[in-house]
């Protein structure tokens, strides 16, 4: 016990290899953050304003955009502040708070993508029962459960992380506070933390991914039964944006959290973390707006109304 040291702050080593050009890096992250906010808040605004977008699919899309705004806001402002002052450090309690919200939003987003896959399954495979399966009440219940489950999972991880001890190693090999790099520098017994992580991986990571896979197996089977090529393309087009987002999110998450720890440099770790937690939230609204005629139509209406007002 005498070897344990009271922690006041952690040093973040993610950008330690970049001695010059941090001003340019600050501008890059600032632009990414502003595009993320603009894109996702535009999606939410369009869904609220356009009655044609008041459907279960866009209801969940608005929640995805809200999560992406929150997800990005947990990490990027602190990164910008560190780049601006050229001192990459974070105090102990803000580190735990950042980790808590990061895990809450990431866990919630996994189940939200699963709910969106189920919505596409109900629309394509059960069209006659769709209004019942995805009624407004069901959608609200699903969304509430998704948000609550993500935060409950994060509460457990944060409570356990608050009891970790450190033996003088206060350097985190990351660009923000996350649980895996924090566990790497902790000393003492971490077995309970690791067990909880494995359990959470099954319920928060693997389970929603299996829901997505099973949903799309049924969707693909239904699409293949459609005789006309036009009908197939129309049915498949309603899923492509979601499929791209799923591949980006779960693919980046798999590479970021479940790759072998050996053989990867700090620069590669930083790049992968940036892709998963910062780039993906920026890309999601672009994917949905560029590939979705209804979203582009709603945006066109808003711009035309603004032009007439001016």
C-alpha cells in the first residue's frame, strides 16, 4: 500500500511525438469539431422541422446525431484546450468524468445502431405490422432504454475505476481518458475491472452487433425475394446509409479496442482513437445527407424558405 501514490493529474502522451505544428493540429481538430456540430445539429433540426421526416427511422437518426454531438463534445474540447496551451494533461476527477461520459455515449450508440437495424427489418420484412412494431410508444421506450442502459453500464465502470490505485505512473498513452489505457497504468488488483469489461463487451458490444447482423440477414433474404430490380434497389437503398455507419462504428471500435496491444506505436494508437471517437461522428451526418433523398429534400426546402425570407 505504501507504494500507492495520490493522483492529482494525468499526462496524455498521444501527441507527445509532435513537437512542431501543434497550431495546425489545433485548427484541424477545430474544423472537425465545428463540422461535426453543424452536420449533426442540422440533421436534428431538419427532422424536427419537416413532417415528412417524422418516422421511426428519422426518430432514431435524430438520437444518433445527438449522441454524436455529445460523444465528440466529451473529447474534442479538452484536446483543443491541451493543444492551445501546449500542455497535454488532465486532472484526476475530470479524467474520470470524461471516461464516464465517453463510455456512456459509446455504449448507448451500439444499441441505438441495433435499434435502427431492427427498424429496417420491421419496415422491409414485416411491412404490414410495421406501424405496430415501431409505434411512437415503442420508439420512445426503445430510445429511453438505450440511453439508460448506456449510462448504467458506464456508472459501473466509473465506480470501479475510481478505486484504482497508481504507483507513480501518471502517463496515459492516449489523447483522452479512456478505461483501457487507464487500466494499463494502474497497479494492484484489477481483476474485477477486467471481468466487468468482458461482461460489458458481450452485452454492450457483441449483443447489439449480433442484432444488426441477424436483422440484415433477414433483410437480405427479403430483398432477394423481390422480383423486380427496381423494388430491390428501392428496398436496399433505405439501408445503405445505416450499413455504412454500422461498418464504420463497429469496425473502428473493433480495431481500436480489441486489436493485439503489441506491435502498435503510440502514433498508430492516436490515429485509431481519432478515427473512432472524432472522425466517425463527423462522417455520420454526411453519410445520411449525401445518400438520403428525403434528408436532401428537407434541406432544400429549408434553404429555399430562408432564401425567400431574405
